[in-house]
């Protein structure tokens, strides 16, 4: 309806803060074929739709198992509107070459490097997850609750594999053409993911004496997060370094929730926030002008200015997203309430909120069928 327009519409007042919500309202313009457009507008709009969807969905990982479904749906709509869309405008909306369209301030004025969404997607959702987790409070029995254990390790690995494949589209697709830039990004994404998987596994071996499939999957995702902003700015060796750093650092960062006392069900803060911050800042060190973004980091003869720019973009998104998310969560908590009650939480939100379970026993079909009939 209006999200695409807020992100890619002409910046209101030329300040680079938010796009005109009415410019592409309803996306009727996407129905008209433009032979001169490098990419069909409808395809680009659909691509960006999934960026908005995945960014909002990441936050759910910090609230899993203890947030009301209706409250989550309301939160998601408000958060996408007031947090994701403006930040995406800052980062993804380029100004036109002729000056007729003004885009976002981070990409055009600050000129920060973020090829595929380290700030708008991962830092944004990661810090929002922290704010929501703090307002929600801890799960019943946390941190020793049975609900904190993975539902199915094989499904975790299937999901991690799907994410790795999907990330090639996420990152390389941001080149918006199947050419040289997309190829470099594809290679860097593959290299970084593999390095992160190995780094987390090694850290587990050193700290715990063994490696695990869960750790390998987590290291993979951490590195994919970190390479997202840097994938168009670094060489394969730079991608290798970023993947190793992210895999090792995020394996330590996930322990912060126990030290600091916040309940982050799926380690969104430790993986997406920390990985996103690392990847965005490491551009300032590992960027090479031979890569598609054509900027130099400190290790390739560049100045500290790029690192400062990356840090400012990071701080801006952190401050805006945390503040607005906190306000939205607090407002919803005061009006409709965010938490399910403790007995429902312990019994399982799948059953109490949705009248279903992952696996049905011999008795459960009758029980659930009776309940649904009674409800109707």
C-alpha cells in the first residue's frame, strides 16, 4: 500500500529522512511496462517486499514463545511502518543523477557503504529485538526452561542451508543485474559463510571441548549477517577475514544475554545485532577499491574517514530503532498487553493460541477437534 513509497519515494522536504508515502501508493505504477528500465519495477518492488518481511520477522526471534499473537501482528505492522520503512529510505534510496529525486541521507549524504542491508536489516532488527525483549521480560523459568531448547536439530540445519542459498539472492540480488558486481558479491557471500561456520565450530572446540551442529549453523548465519553490508566492498580474502571474525565474536556475544539478564529466545542480538555492527564497521578496514563499491579501507591505504562514516551510520540506526521500538512496545503493552499468561506459556503457545501442535499423538486429533468444534 505505502511501504514502497515511503522507502523509495522522493524524500519529503529533501532531508533524506522519509519518502513521500503517496507517490507510489497502491503500486499502480508497477503495472506500466517501462522498456528503458534496467529492471522491471514490479520485480524490484517484490524484491523489496521480502526485505521488509525478513527484517520484521527477525525480531520475532527475541519474543518467541511468550508474546501474544495479536500483539505481535500489531507490533509488526507498526514497526515496519515507523521504523523499517524510514531506515530503509536512509540506506537504500539513491538520489537520481539529474537531482529530480532526493533519496536517503545515509547513502547519499553520509555515503556509508551498505551493499545489502547490514544497517537497515540486521542492525535495525537486532537492536529492535533487544528493545522488545527488555519490554517483554524473561520467559517463565528462564534461563533453564525446557522451552529454550531447539525443537528439532535436523530442521535447524535444513533452515540454515535454505538461508545460505537464499542469502545469495539477498546479497547478489542487490546488485540488481546478473553481472560482475553480483558475481563478486556471490563469491564473497559463499566464502564468508564457510569461514564463519568454521570459526564458531573452532571456538566451541576450544571453549567446550566439542563442536556442534547448532554451533556450525549459528556461525554460518553470523558470518552471512556480517558480510551483508561488506559483500560489495571487499576481496575474497577480506570476506574470509570478516567471516572468521564474525563467527568467533558472535559465538561469545550470544552469552551476553545470560550475563546481562535479557531473554533473547533465538539469539537475535548476539547474531544479527553484533554481526551487523561488525560487518558494517569492518568495511572501514577491509574495503578495497578493486571491489564493486570502489572504496578503500585502512588496510588498503584508505583513511580513517570511511570507518567514521560507517560508525556514524551504525549509531544513527541503533539510536533510532531502539528508541522507536521501545515506544511502540511500551504503548502496546499498556493498551493490549504483550505477554501471554504464564500457564499458557508453560503449556505451549501453539496449543493455547493456535489449537495445534507440531506432532499429533493418537489422542490429540480428537481433543483438538473437540476444542475447535466448541470454539465454533
